[in-house]
C-alpha cells in the first residue's frame, strides 16, 4: 500500500490556495469540484502522491450528505483549518474490505466518488473507510482505488497541466502525527496497512508515518509533512499545517 494523498481542510478557496503556493514557487493547481459533497479542492502533486486542500463550496450540500470525509471536515473546520487525515492507495478495495472485516474491523463498504476537474473532465474512483465516530481522536486512514493505473492517471494529469516536471522531482518523505498513545496507534494502523514498523514509525513504500506523543486534551492529528525535492525552500506554516522541505 502507498500513501495516495494528504487531506488538509481549509477555509480558503482553491484559487486562493493555488495562488499562495504558486507565489512560493511551487506548482499547485485548482483541482475541481465534488458536486455530490458540496466541496472543492486545490492540489499539489509529487512523484507518487499529493496534497489535497479541501474546502466547502456549498454548505447546504455538505451538511446534508452522509460521507465520512465530509463529516470529518465539518467537525474539524469548526476549530479552523488544519490537516485532517491521509488516504492510502490500494489495488483492490473489495479484497481489502474482506481482509479488514475478517479481522473484525468494520468498514463502510466500498463507496463510489467522482470529481469534475477544472478542465471540465470527470475523474472517478472508489473509496473505503473504517467505521468510527468523528472526534478529536486520530481518524483512521481511508483507502482509494483509482479508475486508471498510476501511469495512465499521471499521463492525464500532465496533459491537463496539473502535473509538470517540477512536481515529478518532489516526494512526500514523511508525515508526523501527534497522538496520546503512539504505540497503541501504531499497533492499530499496522492491522489496517500490513506494513513494517518500529517504536514510532510505520514504513510505507513511498513515505514514513511518524507518531509522536502529545499532551492529553489536545486533538490528535497530522501536524507536519516533510517534502523532499525543494532544498532551498524554508518551512511553511500554512492554514495551521506545517510543511517542511529538504
């Protein structure tokens, strides 16, 4: 399994987000609209994963829809912008669903989703969530299966200008989470992801997930992302999320 993307909830419009990052010399773009969710996004692609800045476009739609990611967004945005969760790319969500449920882990079942891109095309994918209450505890990662292969998807992204050569020089090296009980979270996430780990890190093929202790009473969330490929770029604190570079 691979890190597919990081979800960063923001109150800014995608056009504003893309412009902010373009001013930093980073090629970020407006993604498009999730018409069924009432949300829209901006995107920063790397070689094999990306950052999604997700915002609410139509509040009435977002509050009406029953969807785990939208429900998490509405919960978190009450306190302001910040990192929400991460998404893991899998080859076959139906196989994964059966594997998780055989372990006694309840899921939403496979969900279908789509986004109308800024270029007007329709991108489709499948999603799978672990069933849990939305809270200040660390949300479980969710899973995605794209309609196209990775090569086909990146070819489309390059043709429409979402990805350029500078994006392909970048990788998300690590994601750092602050949680009340790192060991407990690592054991739980290992059962979801089937990856190797040590006392504070899960090792995915394309990134490391690092879990550190926080003070009790603080919300458990992703707090910083390390991006490799921009060695001269200083760290950026953006919409209550920390982006470090090397």
